[in-house]
C-alpha cells in the first residue's frame, strides 16, 4: 500500500503534530506501508527520500503560505500513485487537494489534529476562519474517513459536527523505542535549593497559558518553573517574570528558549512535575504529555472543556487537572504535589504504564491501517517480501487434494492455501493433514470468487506472488516449475495447453483475439501466476464484478499496463484433456462466449472513443 501524507511541517521542526507525523511515517514504513510525506519547509540535505518539503514564502495569521504547494502535490500524486491520501488538518495547503483531478481519484482520510478555534484572544484568527471554513467543510465532505484524536474533542468540535458518521477516535501515540536518551549526567538546570522542579514546554504563543503558570508560581517557596520554547510572546512573558520578581531575588521562572530533542528529554527526566496550562481548544491533545509520561513524570494540566489534554491525563491516571486561568487553583495543585512525593511517584508510574498500553505509535498505526483497508480494500497493508503462495480452489476433491497439496509444496517449497467451496466430503480434513492452510467461506462461491479469495489472502499476508490452481485441473501441478520460469518476463503469466484446443475452441479463441486485441492462445486457464501488481488488479472492485477471471480480468490487466505472458505446457493424464468446465456444456459455452464478446466489444468501443481512429492494440 502506498500512502501520501500531507502535513504542515516535519522534523527537525518539533511541534507535536510534526513529531507525531514523523513517528507515524517511520512506523508505517517499518510495517511495510510505502508512506511518503509532503510538508512545508526548506529541503534539508539529510532528508530521507520519502519526505518532500515545499518552501514557505510568508505566513498569514499563523498559516504558512507556500506558493508552490499545489504543483508539488500534483507531482507527488502522479509520481507516488498513492492508494490513500492522508491529510493532516488544520493545514491550509491541504485544501489544494480539492482542486486537483488526480487527488479526487484517490480515497482521502483526514487526521483532525485540532479545530481552527475561533479565538476570544486573537481576533485575527476568528476573521481568517470565516474565509477558511467553507473549504475546510468541502474537504471533510470529500473525505471517506476522519480521525479525531480523543472522544471529548470529537464531541465538542463544531467543524466535525456534521460528519460524525465518518469520524473515528484514534488517539495519538509516540515511539517508545526511539526517544533520545536523557543526558542524566548533565548538570541540572534548576537551582540547587529548588524543592519542586516544574517544567513546561511549548511555543510561546497566545493559547498556551504560560501567564497563568507564571502567576501561580510567584510566592511559592522552593518552587521553580522552567519554560522551554520560543515564540512571539517571549518579550511579554519576560516582562511579566521581571515584574513579579522582588529586587535582588532570584526569579522563580526562567525562559530557556528553544531546546533540541536531547536537551528536552534531559529536562523531562530531571523535573518533578510537567505542567501544561493551555487555555483554548487549539491545544487538542498535547503530544508532550506523552513524552512526560514516558519519563514517569506526573502531569498538571488545564481541565479545558472539549480538549483531549485532560482526557489523556484522566484516561492514564497520570496527573491532576486544574480549572483553566484559575491561578489560586494552580497554586494549590502545585503545593499539593510539592508536599506529597508518594503521590507524584504514583501518578508518574501510572502514566508510564498507560503509555505502553494505549498511546504507543504502534497501537496508533495498527488502528489507522485497519481504516486504510476499509477505504482502499484493493491495496494491501501487509509488508511484502514473503515470496510465493500456491492457492488451490476445490470442491469435493477428496480423492486428489492431498496429492495436489503435497506436490505443490515439493515442487515450489511454498506454503499452500486451499479455498474449499463448501465441500461435503473429507476435502478439508485431507488438505489440512497434507500441510495446507484451509479457508472455507460461509457461503458457496463461484470458481472465480474462490480463486479471488486466495489472491486476496496472498495480498493481505504480504506475499509477492501467487499461483492459482483449480483442483479440476489436478495434473497441472506438475508444471509449476515451468510456470514459475515466466516470473521475470510477465506480471501475469497464463498456462496454455495446446492439446486441449479442439477445432471449435481454436475458432472461439480466434474470434476473441480479433475482438479484444489480446494475442493469446487460451482465455480460460485457471493455472496462473500473479505478481503483486497483478494481484492488485485481480482484487479490484471492477474484477469483483466479473463472473469469470477470463477475458474481463485480462482487459483490466492490460489497461493497468501489466505484462501478460503465456506459457505453452503439455497435458498430463488421459482425463485432463477436457480442460475448463465451461466447455462441458453447449449452453455454458454459448453463455461464456456471448458474455466475453460483449465485454471485449464494449472495451474495444471505449478505446476507440478515447483514441479516435485507433483500433484495439495488442497486449504487452
């Protein structure tokens, strides 16, 4: 499966949304998903090939403006050919997807990191959102799935109110095995006489509520607060700190500025309590809370209605919640934690345990992958690289199935899957005893439906190739090595048995060759070799509508640009000359030829309309 993420920024930019995006892409690629990211920023020399940055010319009301983003998105879609377009919102540049025909051909999922909150603090944000909202809602309407990060945020979000039926809660997560180790030997940043070391991390901006923390710490003996981060409010916050510090005294609050990842984790390891005093729902989740929990640090957060931040702390029992902008309440909670070391240890340990259970990037990736399969069922999320699978379709072949399974394993060394179409004899038991995995659908299926089930299984389990065999043609198994020899020259290789072609069949194939432009000697062989590209075509929604895997699937494969090959083979056994079951009855044969002719004719007329003056072209 190929996924294109459209986000805001990417590390080394260290916002919570960006940390999560990088961790998610890394985990998806580790799990076999071909994930790419298109984001804002200047390209860096050490960027991996799956990250593309688009330079930003200026910012407008906190929104990065990248004039080349639309063209970059169009090129990325054309080059990557994603199965899923994963849009991370809020992100004004993601709205360009609404204008691109290539984007509209791909299913979308939207990761809803935060509402654009109509701010009571910043009137410019409220004004800008009036212009942004219609496009945001159009994007949500077009999306097949929306991921909200917590139940409270989904319930309170005005933007998502009309789209509840397509929303699912998928909590964010972080990598637990790749966080930079804290430099525990480094000298502490707090003063030696500090008895409670408080830490807060975030951009120095209007919704973070640092003013509340600064006021709360003032006058608390033995308490020191460090704030890591940069932003437009730094001068005002420094002035507030200076105004509250008596002449000649050490300030109780210090602004550290921007810190790198190693320094951040050193601070988290050394602090006693982590604080997050955000005052608007722009703070939707708080990835930094998970990082504090990873270091077993208790969290003190604003009990902000409609935000996921207090939900994370309550769900994990990792800290205390305080009414927002309530300075006395903050002062009281800080004092409680200062004088109760056992409470701090209990909260920190609970958070660390909950992180591994509920907020790892692995759990998040698995939930997202399940939804990917829902919106793009034709694409496989399983990692490739597992080699070959032999899939056998059977119905009441107890006399032959054990030998068929054993010979397939001997000749290929590959695992064997038997799709049993509701046999009433011992077929299932004998196939399992011979070493095959058996699938037995609840309802009876057509021959093509059974073979397609085997192909879906191979694709979902990450196999690179699958050979399909109908147990009716049980002698074909001896030619497995000959079919496998065609794997380098064809994406879809078909067996051809010249001895089965009677005079009437040869006339039928001659007619279908002329009508379809496919230069094949046999159109109905079930003995086939598919690579992953061919498997994708075989499990597509269009292929599922077919009654047979014959000419309709071959036309779909040609349209997808696949190489179709044919391998001539000898026919083994006196009873094997009859071939495909559709030719055992004049009625079945006539019905097959009529349906195949209509498919080929419709396809031929469609190609002629698309390319005036051009006739059918031969297969590659």
